[in-house]
C-alpha cells in the first residue's frame, strides 16, 4: 500500500525544507545515534529518515546501504500519519505493509518501530526507526531510548537553525555598524573642516580618524570565520593597507608578521591593539611632523608576541603614564590583554614609544 499524503503536506514540506537537512553529507553526530539505536534495540537496521516529496531520504543509516528510496515503498511514510511512536511487531500482519516488497522479499523487514521526528510547528518530518528481519517487540527501555534519541535529533536540528539565525542577525548588525561608523567619521571630518578653533578642529580630526580606522578594521573582522583559525599574515597585509590610507601624510606604517594562524579571539585582540596604538601615535607622537610606526607580530613555542613601536617624541615619563592606563586607548589595550591573561609592557628610551605584549597559548 502506497502511503497517503499528509493532510497538511504543503506546510509539512515547507517545514522540512526550513531545516536545510535534505541531501546533506553524512555526519558523525547522526551516525552515532543510529548506531546506538541499533545496538540498544538489538536490530540490524536503524535509520534517521525524512519524508520528502516522492522519496524517503536517509540522513544516517546502519545496515541499509542506500541514501534514499521511493516513497511508494516507504514504511515511514505510513508512520508519520500515525502517533508519535509506532511499533509493528509483524509487518506482514499490518494491512499497510503486508504487500510492501521491502517486507515480502527475502530477507524482508518483518519488524518496525519508529519515533516520529516533528518540526517546531508540530508537523511530522520523518522518523528515527529500527527494523529487523524477524517479528518481535521492544522492551519499555528500548522504546524509551528511541524516544530520547529522536528528541535529541530534533534538538540538534533546532539548534542549527538558531545558530544560522544568530549568524544572519550578526551579519546584519555588523553591516549596520560599519555604515554607521563610516557616516559618523565623514560627519566629523566635515565639521573639522568648518571649525575655526584650532583645538576643536584637531579634536574633531582625531575623532574622525579613529572612527574611520575602526570602520575599516570592523570590515576586516566582519569577514573572519569565528569557527576557524585566522591567517594572521593575510589579515594584517590588508589592515596595513587600510590604515596607511587613513594616516596623515608623512607618517609611515609597517606591519611585519612571523607566524601562521591564530584563533579568532587572538586575531581580534591584535587588530584592536594595533588600531589603538596607531591612533595614539598619530595623536601624540609626531606633532605636525613626519614619523614611522612599526608593528611586529610573531608566534613562538609558548604563544604569540605583539610589539608596537613609533619613533616619535615619547620619553620615559610618557611610557609610565601609558602603563597606568588612564587614557581611552591604553585602557582598551589593558582590557584586551587582561582578558587573555597577558600584561602590556610600555617603555621608552626617549626616542619613541614601545609596547610589548606576550600572549600565552590558549
């Protein structure tokens, strides 16, 4: 007997597609669950399947060896129209399956038990089921295990949807932040050009430069994959170019990287530290003259080191004040370092400012 169509088939299929699970690769998380179901229930076959339009597709299987079968021969196509849990001790005694070639052939499936997988809207999507080649029944414990495993499957799928939605929201927020920073930076720059008071004009230009550089760096951080290690050399090659274009004429920036990949957290800390050091150097180190800023980032056996130097007018007293972290930029650097069990070391020999931070391996 061919399975009947669910009375809310359009809504059911729409909910199934919302999970983006169909035709995905096999995954250890689901393979482990069918292996557990097979072992606990002592059966040769166990599958996680979803009832699609015209087919039954298997996300995970043990003992079957295929990824999909036609809906016409689907046992689970019948089951999703029934209760949350269905057990059929002998399929040949069930009118829905007595003429099914999967049951009548040798060795056919003579036993079936399945726990229905339901979407967030309560509509059935598929089952976690176990099958055997001989009639039998499950124990109460085995039935409970199937129910618990099916609940776990849907929690995993719901979590994936939640994560995808969170990432979409984060990208939208990042986009809005980037545009807002760029707009504020341009507005401050325009106000600076119209300001007749020298002190006010310099303050507006400093704020504009900081925000414009943050906007550029935010764009770089937005493109980073938080789940993977970051290519530090490639990242800072782009950042060097971005920041150099924002620096006043006569100030050169060099960023040297000796290392491969780092965590997203560490890469983010490096980016913000560089931005703050460069911003402070532009504001305090060179006056209206020329100068250079050099950043060195290197990995070593025990972690990473970032060293920031400028050849401006800073002296020992300036380094001591920086170490107190009274200014906004130095407070940001202090906070970033502390969050990763590191400590900023400020120093000066009278020919510029030096900052060194040793980050231990996480």
